[in-house]
């Protein structure tokens, strides 16, 4: 019921701000600011973007379904740098264990994602006091995951499974030892296995599914996609005290629209150095995984229909050796990670899946496994060539 109220509210009021911005933009045609919608959208889609933005920034409460355990109260509490819809330095914690090498997600103890907040702690006697989750002592794998930016991901959502499968085959045909694989994941909407592309391990097949997954796992909002509440620390008996046990929402259509329509990060200024740097990036094999150009397939949204885009990723899994986080998600192994897209890299302040790197040099140095050969070629560059490559990365 609350969702319906939100939808009605959005259509009427707050979109005017966006419409006004769009009008200002079209009169002087300034460069698109990061965090805005794709330029030139027709009015109904601009409205859909604004509606979705409201849901994305909406602060959930116990009454609207927050919790019992959760990480933050809205999507934008994590996805906010350098603008709403971006990434962020908020890490989440995941745990699991291996027994004789066999991966165990420890679901019975609340794995793999820790929800580090819980409702009922603010003195409201009508809400049962739940306990935030912690990492159980029996976990053998404990990893951090950094919040990734969402700019431009509509293009990725509409890239076909067939194209990603063909890209993996083309990489294998190169025979240079850096062939990626598609992650085969459970698509809850189609009820089949389809190609994953979102998340650090490409473990989620679509933005719609990611939205309902994040609703449930980061905020405790159940939906038709994921109707069952997370059991706090795996203890399902605790759910008897859940103040909002009904479906909290239907499906996150407006979140999906928002992410579809969120523009790709605009390219930063280029220079003679950055242009030379891009050539070096290619020569030393970075493009073996950080594929400069991909195409979307057909989409009902004209702005996403058969478009060429430059994410600098193949959205495939690569064996990264010790840089892997040891989790298994979808069909990925512990060592495999998705090639991190590099568009918008200039807006990022901490790098790699756990944010361990604070400089681009450190991020490159940490490439192992299939990434080791091009990493070594980077290390062997002259200082001048290195600087040019870095200036290319900073232009993204
Ligand atoms: C507590 C912080 C947090 C909240 C709240 C949160 N996210 Fe995220 N988000 C993350 C992290 C961390 C990742 C990386 C996930 C991974 O692969 O482990 C992520 C990844 C994503 C991705 C994948 C992007 C990519 O690079 O493939 C999407 C899409 C996404 N989030 C959407 C949402 C939406 C929609 C909401 C609100 C319903 C939301 N997130 C709420 C932290 C958060
Ligand atoms: C074998 C595939 C592969 C090759 C080759 C490769 N990378 Fe990567 N790159 C990855 C993966 C996978 C990640 C994400 C690692 C993680 O999970 O932390 C990544 C992450 C990065 C990041 C951090 C991005 C972020 O958002 O945190 C940078 C910067 C980067 N690569 C630059 C380079 C450069 C420069 C080269 C060439 C010297 C290169 N990469 C070669 C696969 C590759």
C-alpha cells in the first residue's frame, strides 16, 4: 500500500525539478552531469527516471518493511559518489567457509551477506529489538565488497547473452591465456539459467533482479521476486517478531527504470598523453579483459536500442589468482572475478572489490592469475609510458 502511495506522489510532484533541469540543459546543451538521465529522453521516460530516483533515495522504516536485519535504509545510502546512482566507499561484509575445499555459503548462520544493522534498537517498544548480524567464528572466508557505480548499466542489461558468449569464445580463440567465461546464473524472472553480468562476480543476470535482491539483502524489503525475509543470523524463529511480515512491495519496476535510464559516465577531458596512454593500454594487453567497445541488443527504450558503448569491460569472469575473493556465486570459482568496468574510473577513490587499493598503481599491481602478464608488462614500462597510461585511466 505504501508503494502505491509513493508512486502516486511521485507522478504528481517532485519530477518538476528534473524536467526543469532537462529544459535548462537542452537550451544551452552543456555536457551531461554525472548522475543524470540519458540525454534527450522523451518526457514520459524523464518522469520514470525521476520516479525511480525517488524510490532509490526513499528511506525505509520498520513500518514500510525495513529489516528485521539490514545494511542501510536506502539504495542511495551506499550508491552516492560522486552523485546518487554512483558507487561509494561503503563496503559490505560477506562470509562463508570451505570444508575439504567444498564451498559452504553458511546460509544456516545468515551467510553470505552480513546485515550489520537491525530494527528495534531505537527505543520504540512496539518493535522487537533484533540483533545485527556478525561474522560467525566458524567462517573461514571473510571478505569486503565495495559499492559499485550504476551509471550506464542499462546498456549492459540490454547486451545479449549471445554477445557475451561470443565474446568469451573470441577471447578463447586468441590463445593468449586470458580467456574469460560467462557466469551462468539463476534468472528468477525467466526461471532459467542466463548469463550474469552484474556484481563483482557477474553473479546477477539483470538490473531488475539486482534491485529486488538488494531490496531484500541490503534493506530487508521483500517483493514478489524475493518473498521470503532474511532470517537474522540464520535464525528463522526470530521472524515471528517481524513487524511487517507481509510482502513489502511488488516488483522494483521503478528502480529498474531508474537504472536503465541513468546515463553512462561522461568521458573526461582527453589529452595527447591520455590518447597515447590508451594505445599503451592496448599494447600491453589490458584490453584483453577491459574490452573498450560493446554493443547493446534490442531494447524497447530507443536510447538503449543497439547502441555502442565503452565500459572497458567484457563483463566476463577471469581467474585472477590470489586477487579472487574465494566466494562462489553462480557458476564462478573462488578465484574468478568480473573484469571491473573502467568507465567513470576518475570518480572512484578506492579500487578493487574490497577497496584495498588507494592508487591506480596499487590496483594494477594486485592483478594476478590471468592478469599477471599484462601487469608485468605495465611494471616494465618506462616512467613516461606509465604516466601516459595512468593519464588515460584518469580520463575515463
Ligand atoms: C549497504 C550498501 C548498499 C545498499 C543499501 C545497496 N547497494 Fe547496491 N551494491 C552494494 C555493493 C557492496 C555492491 C557490489 C555487490 C557485489 O557484487 O557483492 C552493489 C552492487 C549493485 C549493483 C551491481 C552493479 C554492477 O557493477 O554490476 C546494482 C545494480 C545495485 N547494487 C543496485 C542497488 C539498488 C537498486 C539498491 C536499493 C534497492 C542497492 N543497490 C542498495 C552496496 C549497496
Ligand atoms: C585477465 C583480465 C584482466 C586484465 C588483462 C587486466 N585487468 Fe584490470 N581488472 C580485472 C578484474 C577481474 C578486475 C577486478 C578485480 C577485483 O575483483 O578486485 C580489474 C580491476 C582493475 C582496476 C580497478 C577498477 C576498480 O573499479 O576497482 C583497474 C584500474 C584495472 N583493472 C586496470 C587494468 C590495467 C591498467 C590493465 C593492464 C595493465 C589491466 N587492468 C589488465 C581484469 C583484468
